[in-house]
C-alpha cells in the first residue's frame, strides 16, 4: 500500500515540476531579450531593465493581492481553491499573457511588451505560491526540502536552456552581425511571436495535464489563516509609494527635454538615480519599521513580529535582486571592448553558463532526495556539479555555439564544492560562506577585465544556487502557526528582482556598466551578514543550528 502511495506521489511530483521549468525558462531568457530590446527600441540601460521590473514586480503584486483578498475574506483563498486549481488558474493567466505578448511583438510596442510580460509573470506568481507548498505536501515532511531542491534543479534546467532557445529564436544561426544591426531589421521581432505561440501552447497543455491528472491530489493545507491587519496596511503603503515613485520616473521619459538631455546627449541623470535608490529604501525602511513596531506591540503584525522573518525578507529580496541583476546586465557588459565585444548569438553560452551555474548547485542540493549513504553523498557532491556542468556545455554545443572558452570554468566550480563541504549542511553557515565567496567573486570581477572578470561574474550563479532554500528555512524557523503567512511574505520578496536590476541599470547609465557591478558586491555582503546575524536571533529564541534546508526557486 505504501509502495503504491509512493509511486502515486512521485508521479504527482513529476507532473508538478513542469511549472518550475517554465519559471526558469522565461525568467532567464530575459537576459538575452534585454540587450535586444535595448537596441531595438533605442533604450538606455535603466529602461531596458524595466523588463525585470515588469516580470518580478508581477510576482510581488500577485502575492500581495492574494494576501489582501484573503485578509478581507478572513480565509486563505488559495488554500480554499486547492493548490492544484491555483496552478491551473496561474497557467491560464500566463497563457493570456502569452497571447498579449504575441500581439505586443506584432505591434512592436515596448510598453505593450512590458505589460504582456507582467501578465505572464502574474500567472507565475500564482503558480509559484501554489507549487511550493504543494511539492512539500507530496510525501513525508522530513523529505520536503529534497523534493523542493529537485524541483529547483528542474527550474535551473529551464534557466540554462532559456537563453539558448531565445537567442536562437531571435538570431537564428546568423554570425558576424551585431545585435544593433540585427535589431534594426523590420522583421527582427517575428521569431519572438513564433516563440510565444509555442510557449502559450505549452501553458495550455500543462494546464490540461494538471486538470486531467487523476493521480494529482487537490492539495490543501491544514493550517488556518492568521490575520495581520497592521502588516497588511504596511505592505499596502509600501506598494502605493513604490507605484507612485516609479510612475513619476516613467513620466519623465515622456518629457522631450529629458529625452534630449539625458538619453540623446548622455547627460548624467542624478535625480533619476536618487529616485531609483529611494525605491530600495522604501522597502528596507518599511520592513524594518514594521518589525520595530511589532516588537513593541505584536498584536496585528502576525509573522512580522519575528526578526528572523523580516531580515529574511530583506535577504530574499536581496538574493533575487542580485541573481537577476547579474544576469540581466551581463549582456550589456559583454558587449563592451574590455570584455571582448561579445554580442548577438555569441552571448548565449555566457548567459546560459551563468544561469547554469545555479543549476550546478541545485542539482548538488537535490542529492539527498535519493537517500545516499554519507560516503556516497560526499562523492556525489563532487561528481554531480561536474555532471551538471557537462549538461550546460552539451546544451550549448548542440545549439551550435563555440563552448571552448567555457572549459576553464571547470576550475571555478571547485570553489562551490569547497563551499558545500565547509557549510556542513548548516543553512546559516552555508549562507555566510557562500555570501563571502560571492562578494569576493564580484570584487575580482570589478577590478579585472576579460576572461577572469567574466568567469568571476558568472560564478555568482554558483554561490547563489543554494541561497533560496537557506534563507527560506532560516526565515520561517520558529514561526509556529505563522509559518504559512511567513512563507507568503517571503515569496513577495521576489520583488527584489524588479527593484535592484533597474537600480544597477540607472547607476550604469551614470558611472558605466562595469563599475555598476558594485551593486552585487553590496548584495552578497548583506546576505553574508544575514547568515551571521540570524543564528544569534534564533539562539535567543531557543532554536538550534540544525534547521532543515527547504525551499527551491
């Protein structure tokens, strides 16, 4: 009976992880699409990063709307639907977004493209909020983290091939043509329309697969909805202020004088930089204010009264932000002379290797799902990263790319393997070690050029790979009945992917794309700080170091 149940749960899990692939595929492909749109529509670096703002901002909007509606209804709406229906509804929303994307590229409107991408990601927000607890529920609680790491590995496979597929869709097999020359062709967007016809069809097929799958349970949690009126008001206030600031930033681009001075004449837009920095400060100050008030009077704040959660929200915000900003600005960085003027289809292997670096770590993190012995696990921690590295190389080779410049990257992977062993399966220790390694890699990239700097920046993916589950586990540790609510708050912090890349983009417009990579240095430093700080917080609450790593993104 147990064997039959296990087979059923495994079948359900394999069906579920298809959506994890979609998130990675679309999200990572933005790294190739951004420099193309920059050339196609004559954008500055900040404007090009609005693709990330639209995409990751939708995750936040979707999560906070679910929280607000649930608070008004005084019940968890998603739980009332069931996680299976939540995923189906999310896939249908993403299908609608894909249809809008087809219309947007046909019209050739950048604003329309941003709106369509927002709808696609809004569906992803609903899928992700449903899929994470759903995957955790498909089996024993103690093995939940392994299932989520496995799902995260599939997500990372999507991030690996996404840039390759989108690069091929945009550029085909052309060579010797710059991205600027190709973007100016009248039909340069036609292939994106075909791609999104295919993607939209996959969304529909996935929704049908979930709907007609009898082995897939409805998926509901036994947890009760915990109200948090003060937390909700604070999040609404943060959202309203952010929308107002970005609306003003956008309005400046409608002013002909602004366009002439700051875009055409390349003047430095310090006001724009200040406004973009303010969006970061709004989130940071808002959350710290909430926790300070909650410490004095916990009633109405829900999970926000726990400092490990609020700092974890900021850490997750920073993690998603740095993960996205490294990849999204990498295309423009590689186009510069100091980095070999790599452009067009030649970008794909580097973008793929960056996102593939996350896959390398996540595959290693999923080893325990197969219950290996301690000795075998140590061997696999060395073998699996190089197996994943081989998959990334093979995917690029099959697409016709020259992969010889990437062979030496095998040496860099050794540092990640060392980090795993030094971390000793302790989330806080692993987070601190990988944060320091990531910060060091970014500093090396800042002060060098050429291959060394490229490898240093790409290695950010290696050190980011295990951060989501570590931060997630530490953030919800000790929350008790507020665990579900805390998880929702953490998912909202995917917003970092919509705030930090535009900030780096605006900084790049002023001080240059290479120097703007000081932003990832600061991000890794904060994540390392959280890994160090949170243990003291948890020890004061009587919680030890042996917190299980769970979660996957």
